[in-house]
C-alpha cells in the first residue's frame, strides 16, 4: 500500500508482521498538530500537556471550544461508511477515542488504523481493523462494557481478565518491566494464549485504555494478542 501524498514523512505506529492494505474510506489524520480529513485541517489539537484531557479543554473562563463540530458537519454531508485513520504514535488515547466516537455518531461503521511493518526492501504500510466503543441506548459509549476477554491498559501496567474468571499464574496485573519498553508484551501474548486455551473463549477482545496512554502502546497491545484475538473492540475507561 502506497503512502498517500499528504502523509509523506508521517510517523506511523509499528506492527510486527505483514498487514493487509486499507480499504477505501474517509482519510482521517490525527496529529501531530491537528486533525485532518482528506488532507484538509478540520481542527487544531490541544497543547501537548492538555491532550490527555481530550479536545475542548476549557479556557480560563471555563468555556469550551467545541473543536470537533466541523467534523460533525463534514460527516453529515458525506455519510462515509469507513474511515482510514493515520494516528501519530505519541497521541494520547483520549484524543483518538473522541475522534472515533464522533465518527461513530456520523454512522461510520468500519475503522482501519494505518501501521507500518518491516519487509526486505524496507517498511510497508497496511491497516489494522478495530471496532469502536459500544454505545448504549442513549447513543453514548458504554463506560463499563463486557467482553469474553478484557485488557485494561494503564500507564506502565496491563490487567487481563476472561469472563471475570481467574487468569493463569502471573497474568493478572502485568506491571512495568522498565527500560525503553515499559510493557511486557511477550508476557501478554503468553497469557492471552493460555487464557484462551483454558477457557475456550471466543476471538473477541475488549481493550479498555487510560486516556493518557500513547497510541503506539495501544497498537502494540493489539499486535501482541492478534493471533489469538483478531477482533478488537475499544472500550472507554471511567
């Protein structure tokens, strides 16, 4: 898959094995400085120190800016079924989840995240498919959804559960291992496989992420579990 012209030089998150190309869809770019749709700036991003709180950070008078309203207007006019998202790997999950939710309100049903993987000539670009947060009868995301297996991703730790049951030894709360890679993704792969074999769970996985977690960490978590759990739905952590 060729990199779109407007994304030349963009820092994509990394994946560890070959990915399929992204299907046709609305091109959405998050970061590093703004939100773009089809290459056109839709909204600026908050300052770096405020991004874990999401868009529309209140000003000194407590007023909010409703930054994503232009995206709502665009979706009402175009009615896209799929969105192809390029997300800066350092982007906090709060920003990503808010864009996903707004796209869902615009009746987007297919979400495809661009990521790069190694090939012999160099890096290639493919896409990772995900499902947006489940919405309740009021249209808003469910904050405590359930799934056969859940991974709760927090700064420097991961918690794994399956149908509310106990998980294999050493697989409950996987804390930081330190260094440049603070998450033990090898342990997560091992524990995910062991849990699926023990409980005969389905392929569905719910990934519930703290607002400040980097998007690369989200992608790496999905990567670590993808062989056992190819169907990932994002949740919203309280």
